C-alpha cells in the first residue's frame, strides 16, 4: 500500500502503525458534540471541526454509536464537505441497539462489519474511511473473523487502515496476525494510566500506533467542572465513579496540583496534560 499522507499545518504529524498512516499528533474527538456530555449545538460543533482543520489538526474521530441513527457521523460529514482532503477520517462500529432490552450489544459478525461500513460511508458522505475501528471486540465472535472482514474492506478500497478500541494485548496480537492493525485506541491520561503496564508495550512490540482518548480526563483535568454534581442532569459523566462521591475531593486535590505545576511553566492545566501525554513516546497520539 502506498503511503497515505495528509499535509498538516502547525500540528506535527505522527505515524500510526507501519502501513503508512500519518495523523496530527493531536486529534479531535467528536463524541461530545452529539452524545453523552449533555446538549450540544450543531452549528458550534461544525465550526469547531473546521477550526481544528484550519489549525492543522487532521485526525477527526467519530463513531456510529455517538447518538442514535449515526447522527454524529452525519454531523462530521457535513463539517467536512469541501474539506475532505484535509482530514484523516476515523470512525468506529461494533455496537447495535437491542430495542427489546433497550440496551446496546456488541456485534462483530462479518456480515455486520460490511453493513456497518456501508451505513457509515453513507452518513459521512464519503467513498472511503481512512481509519476504521472495531469499537469493542465481540466476545461471541473470534477476532480473526471480525478483522478478516475488516481487511476485505481495505482490499476493496472502502477503508484505508484498521484500528481496534479497548482491546486486550492478546486480542490485539490475534487481530494483527490476521490483518495489519494501524492503531489501538484506549483511554490514557494523567488521570488513567493502566495502559502503561501491558497495552503500550504490546503496541510497541507489534508496531501498532496508540491513540489516547479522553486525554483531559473527560474535561475534568481542564478545570471545566469540579465534581459531577455541577454537570447537567443528562450528562453521562455524572455516573463516572472518579467524579462522584468520596472520590471527587481526592481527585480535585490532584487536579489542583496539576494547576499549580501548569502555572509555573506558563501553561493551562489542559495544555500541561496534553504536553505530558505527547511527551511519552512518538507513537502516542491523542483524540481529545
């Protein structure tokens, strides 16, 4: 496969994997523009995506599960009209809605892989998805079957590169042996460092790039709020244990330490948290 390269402005590029994918070191995660973090305004969200492109951010990250009916993908598609060449477009699949139980379930069946991809292409209004993630591995389907079907999409030109989200080291190894995986996406920040034990070493051994989501601790490290009680009633973060109950005061004290450190170097807490993340290794990027 020829190297796939999108020119960047002020934001440096980083390689994800060994297959030629390059993205801006900082990406833009679009989940909160449609779901989970309370209400949002589409006009502001589209302006934010376009401003990110203006600043040289190329990695734009969405998923078919970010609000019902793929609304976030459709939003991202509208934002990229006329600017598709400036973006590395990433989306995810693997969740379906069980209407009878009113809950989501995982689906990694090969037939669903293809159906989900076709639906995402339609909502995004594009011919090709640059980075296609399996949002969560389906324990009922061997990962080799799911990734094998994803690899067929690459061979057909509907997808350029493959990724996994929240996969264990063992699952990543099996997937990568089936078809090259360019990126693994998992939460990583000053607030959440569990990936350092096994996941990051496995990525480096295999040559798989790592994309950190929630690098600002879901907004908490940026100082947007002090505890979950301050958030709107429909904000999913009100259910995050570290932001509630007896955990909240302890984590607030840690954030104050971050703010103190940031003030000494002339940065905001958010800038300091991102700088820490990007200083870890050149194969770690962020989808904030």
